[in-house]
């Protein structure tokens, strides 16, 4: 069971954090902009961490799926959604505590590339 694993792993991670070691946690989420609101991910996975949230888009009425903080990172919800080609809105994020210099460098490079692409896209939109 993932919950039992989480109970075993959490104290070890806490100890590593206090020791200054690099710790990576997996978090899953749902992009509210691309969520279709059919809630098949909730119906098929049965995950208690999936819940409904108000839709941030004022033109759409149906609520969107949200992953709450009780998520233990098992990935079942995303696997079910992607395997059944149900939902492109699931994402996985790796949260790194006590990052190494290489992690910081990768983050800076990613931020620079994403910023450049966004500025480029904004420039194209304003020129059009």
C-alpha cells in the first residue's frame, strides 16, 4: 500500500532534509486550463486525493479536477488517465529540497529558455 510506504519513507526523508541532503518528492496535479471537466479520472482511479474545484474560467460552468495535498505521489491517477487517453491535463512535478549546484544550473537554464519563448510569443501576439 502506498500509504504504508509513505509512513515508512517520510521519517527517512525528514532525517535527510535535516542532514542537508538532496531530497526529491513527486507531486501530481491537474492543469485547470486543459481539464475538460468530465471527471473520468476520478471515476476510474478512485483516488481519495482527487476532488472537484471551481473552474477558474468564467465561461465554463463544470468544475475541474484538483489534486489535494493528501496526495502521496503514487501516480495511479495519472497512469489511469494517460493509459486510457482520457485527460491531457495531468502533470507530474518533482520538488527538490536542498538542490545541488547542478539542479540550480538546470533550473536557471530552464527559466531562461521558457522566459525567452514566452517573450517571443508575446512579441508575435502584439505584432499581429
